């Protein structure tokens, strides 16, 4: 059932308004904090207010503006979009609180929080995009809004990282635009409301080229190898930004774009006939293993996290590329599972850096005694990535392996297994170093400020909840299932 | 003809007479000549609005000078393409308003009244070019606007300005000659100078001279439009001229080449006497090369106006590529961009002018960190930059969308690729610019504090920046003019 409801347009717009107010608040710390938090909170409330309806199968739509006939900005909150919006707006609130604590003494906070709030707006815009053009618009805007955050320190290194970031993501954006125009030319529409709008009539070669075009475009932000180069470089940004890039916004809109391309532009049936998804799955499989292997050799904590992100994102791509309902479920829920676990880790990295100034893993000896809660949260996230039952990551691995077997591609079940081992190989040493190596400094308990510790612990709690009950309040598994049913026509 | 038609003649007479009278009326006072020019341009703008309202209600209409009927007398004709007078009037008015504080700083006092004379003459030339229905008058108006443009480039009297104007003059004179040659050939072939009449007589004329005539016209107009490789005059001329003049030159004067091309196409398609596929292919490729070369050179500029000048070459490339692809989508895209690029480039040039006026700096290095002291101007420039790259929902987006769609429609995906990646290259140097404004530390902290530009500068820049956004969101508005015009263009002898 479709209902016209302005809330799908208000959700991105309200953060836009708050961003403007943050800029207007200039140097008034109180008002800046107030508007930053209200940007996150207001959006969360609006998104959540649509959740009961969405769970009943209501799809909210709103056509904002039509530039020319058939080409315009329109919003639509279907199950997949709702799922992504719920995840990102929940995490955004946590990240905003954390950022306020983390950025306490940094210069240029007005610019930072202004663009930070803009990013909320654009991510939800991506989630609720009704057509490829709207998706492209917010996808590109997100690139532009994250750039000032990446170069926040204004050091030569940061500027260089910013350039790399832009070079990759803007090229990706160009591919997305080209793909969108091409889709419109072939299908006469760009809507994402159908389970596939293209047909075999367009010809095998054209469709393959278009698929490559769109996947390459979205694949840049989803960091599919070899398009991942920007991600480790962008680590120079302040930690809340890294969390934002890696867990919530940037990489996830890439993965989300891949899902939209596969499920709503091409459709499962067409792709099965076309056979291109085998290649994508292979690429994702290679990325999962290769990125994990590289991660083992990183001593810088944030760089290790970055390569872990690259590996984890390809779970989502692999799940989508397998074209089986169970794997699709895994792909969608992994948006949430990866997000909560990875953001926990980044919060931990930031807290350690702010409290002790340490960034390299070999310096972490005994840090578990100094920051027990923080490192406890880290342990939860690490166990989730390894895929231990009761933790969120297990759910993904379970469904993804089942999906691989369902589509007769058992090799990917082995990839899952291998990835678990590799994850153990690079997370467990950190836990060992933190808790079991003797402290080199005096082991007084000295935790991060509550604005940083609080969000860390909450996210870790979510990781546990997601693993234990599957259906956490506010993180509805049912939405993922509804999306899968729609896509596979079940 | 209804009683309204004489308005069309007055529409040209008023700015022409106004231009000539400027030095007399102003009595060599810069302030008074500014007021006079604003008054004349406001009246002209008001008239343009009523003309456009009429073309929307009734369709194309004509005014016959002296009552001599079409093929014999001189005809002024107002059709949908002529709606571009609105943009000429708007930009002209804003550029003149902007000049109030700019001109006294850039020019010696005794030249100021003549500056407004030349500017008004230039605008009259363009208005006349757009509404004339007669080939010879097309040439005459081309000369009016070109000659005044050379003088405007040189008006500051600096050595570099004179050199740039001279280069512009040489290229411009050759192109005018080429246009005149083409017009002469068409007259010899058909015995008529009225464009509609020529169109109907073209069928059955000798082929070789006809090709030569169209080639000469195309060549002439392409020099005026600064299409690669005929662009060499543009960067210096546009960068060195006073900023309001740069805005008019870059936003409007180069478009005259494009509008001239559209007139040529109207005749060629209308008569069906000549096969344009070879020309179209050439234009498409030259357009694509222009996009890339313009962007490529722009990336290496440090002078902000030089950068904008090269960006114009890229954008002309987009428009010409759209013309060359010759599908209905791409023609719509090209025509829309004639309007929208004018708005965008005027925003950028006037914005840059405000920065230069306030700081005395024109390089990115010199303008580092300016975003802190001139937030409104730099915000407007940023909007212009986003528009010119073509990010929705700004004005630059529609053109790219339609031309790319046209390329795919014509079965030439390679040009869609060139277009999208050309836009990417363009993005790079606008990012350099925005970077310098916002993310770089000012050069020397000891310099006197810079203030935001005066209102007569700021208001035009902000109006234009707002229009960059509005025209993107209300993209349907220009389409209501352009779609019927393009349909008519592509239908042989369908002109009403």
C-alpha cells in the first residue's frame, strides 16, 4: 500500500535546516551543540515515526519537484530504504554525541558540525531516493559534504588525502551519472520502486556495459577492490569522521547503491539470465580475503580498521551478488551488523587516541586495565566480526553461507569460513595485547569522557542485541525480510 | 499585425539612442551616466517582458520596418529563440548595476560615460541580432556588438588589455568577413536576404556555392563562439576586460555565435537543400575536444578570471556538441544551456569581479582564505561553481542531462562519456577554487582587513546565484520556449 506522506521528504530536509542553523550559530558553543543534536534527534524521530507503518507494509512516497517531465526528485520509503534509514539515523545520534566530546578543543568546529549535519541529511536522502537521479544527487552531495570533514586538519597530509578521496569518489559519481542517464534512455524511467526496470530487449552487451558502469560507480564508495584506494588514505580525518565514513554514511551508500542496482534497476531474474553477477561475487570474494590479509600486517589501529571495513563491505556485495533470497537477507542485515560493530571500534580508536595519544597497536599493551569499559566494547565488536554465535556478525555469516549453498556456490561458504579465521587473526592479538600484556605505565583506570564512552557502550550493546534476538527494537529484521520478499517476488 | 508590433522596433531604438546619448546626458559625470544606463536598460527589460508574454500567447510575430512587406522590406521577427532577449536584458542590467563602484576603480573618470555607451551598444547589438529576420541585418548587428566588444576589452587602457583587444579584433574581423561572405553568397543564390524567404528559395540552387555559403557562415559564427581550435582570442580578452564586461562577453557575446548557428540551421533544415551530417559530425567532435581542452587548460590557471575564461570554452563545447548531435534531446540541452550558462558564468565573473575589487588580488594564491571575510560573495561563487559542474538541482544540470541523453539517443555513447568525464575535469578546478577560498590560510596576516562588497555588487551577484538554483528547480520554464522551437527547427518548412 502506498501513501503520499511528506515525512519522507522532511526527514532529509530537517537536518538540512539544522545544518543551516549550525552555520548561523557561529561560535556559540551551546547553540551549535543544540542544533547538531537536534539535527540527529529530529531525524531519528521522524524516521522512527514511519517505522510502525513500514512494518505493516505501508510505503510512504513523496514527489518533491520535477525538473522536466519524468525527471525529478522524489522520495519513497520502501522496506530496504527504511532499513538503511533506521540504521543510519540511529547511529547518527550516537556519532553526534561522540563528536561533541571528541572535537571539544578542535578549531573550526562550526564548519565541522555544519557539514556533519549535512551528511545526515544526504544519507537519509540516499535511503529514501525514489529514482536513480535522486540517489545520484544525494550520493554526490555526500561526497562534497564529507570533503571538508576529511581535510578538517588542513595539514598537507589531510589535503592530500582529501584530493585522493575526491578523485576516487567523484570519478565514481561520474559513472553513476552516466549509468543513470543510460538507464533512463533504455528503460524510459529511473524509478527504484520496481523489482527491476530493464529488460533483455536492450541487448546483452549494452546491459553488461551498463551494469559495469553502475557497479563501478557505486563500487568506489563500497570499496570493492581495486577501487578501495581512498579508504585507508582518508584515515587522516578526525575519528568521528572516520566512523562516519566507514560505518554509517559513505561506504554504506555505496553498498546501498549496489543493492539498488542489483535489485531495483536490473532485477534478480534479468541478472540471472545475464550472468554478470558471478563476476561480481568473485570480485567480492577476493576482496573479503585480500583485505583481511592486508589488515593483519597493519600496526596503525585505524588502518587495520580501514582494511577490515573493506573486507566487511564486500560481505554485503557478495550477499547481493549471489542472487539467492537467504544471501540477500544477509546482505541487508549486514548493513546494520557491520555498522554497529565497526562504529564501536572507531569510537574505541578515537577514545584511546584522545585519552592516551596512542594510535599504534603495539603501544596498546595493558590498555585494557586503563580503559576496561572501552576495551570491553572493543572485544564485543571483535567477536562479532569473527562471527561467534550470539554476536551480530554471526547472523550475517549464517545466512550468507546458507545462501551460498542455496545457489550451489559452496566456495563462498568456504570464503566465509576463511574470513572468520582471518578476522580472528587480526582482532584477537589486539585483545591479547590490551588485556594480557603487562602494563608499561601505571595502570590507573582512566576512561574517556562520558560523551565518548556512552555511545561506545551503547553501540556495543546493540551488537550483542542484534546477535541474540535478531529482532532488536528499532532494528527490525522484519524489514529486511520484507525487502527480500519484494525483490524476489515471494 | 496588431497594434503591438511597433514595440519590437522601439525595443531596439531605445537602447540604441540611449547609448548614443549617454555622454551627453551624463555631462561627464560617472554617477549620472550610470543612472542613465540603468534607466535605459530597465525600460528595455520591461519591454522584453511584454514581448515574451506575447510570443507565449500568440506564437511568433513580426514587425515590418516602413511597412514594406517581408521579402522586400526589413523584417524584425520575434520567435521562441528570441525569448533569449530576456537573458540579455537581465544580464545587461545586472552588469550595469554592478559597474557603479567597479568602473571608477577600473577606468579613468573621463572614460566612464563611454564605457556605458559601449556597453549599451553591445547589448543593443545582441538584441538586434536576436530579433532580426534579415540576413544582412544579422551581419550589421554582429558588427555592432563585435566592435563595441573590442573597445570594451581595451577600455582600461593598459598594455595587456590593448594586446588582448587587438588579438580579439583580428580574429573577430576575419570571422565577420566570413559571415558577410556567406550572406553575400546566399543573396547571390536566392536573390533575397529575408531568412524565411531564403529558406523557401534554397531548394534547387547550385550545390557547391550553397555548401560554401553555409561553411563560411559556420566558420564565422564558430570563431565568435570560440570553438576549439578557433578559441585563441578568448582567454585573454575575457580575463583582461573589466569584470562586468567579462560577464557580458562570456555569458552573452559568445552565445551570439551559437544563436547565429541556430539561424543557419533553421535555414538549412527548413529548406532541406543541404545535407548537414558531415558538418554535424565535425561540430560534435570539435565540441567534445573543446570540453576537454578548455577544462585541461583551466586546471593549470592560477588567475581566477583566466580559469573562468577557459571554462567558457568548455561550456561552448557542450553547446556545440549538443548542436552537432542534432537529436531533439541534445538540441534542447544545447538551447537550455545557452540560457543557463549565461546566468552561471555571469554569477562567476561578477563574483570574481567583486573579489578583485575588494582585495586587489586575482590569483587563487592571493585570494586564499577569502571565504572568511567575504562570505556572501564566495557563497554565490560556490553556487555558480556547483551549477557549472552540473550537479542537480542547479541550472547546469539540465543541459548535461539532455545532451547526454541525446548522445545515447543518437547511438553515440562515446560522447555521453566525454561529457560526463569532461564535467569531472571541470569539477577539479572549481574544487581548487573553493578550496582556496575556504580551506587555505590567508597569505599575509598583516594585510588590511577585507570587507564584503558594496550592495550594488553584492545584490546582482546574489540575484544571479539564486537564479542558478531557481532555473535548475524550475527547469520546465525554459523548456516551454525551447521545445516548440526545437520541434519547429527539426521539421522541414514547418515554421509558422
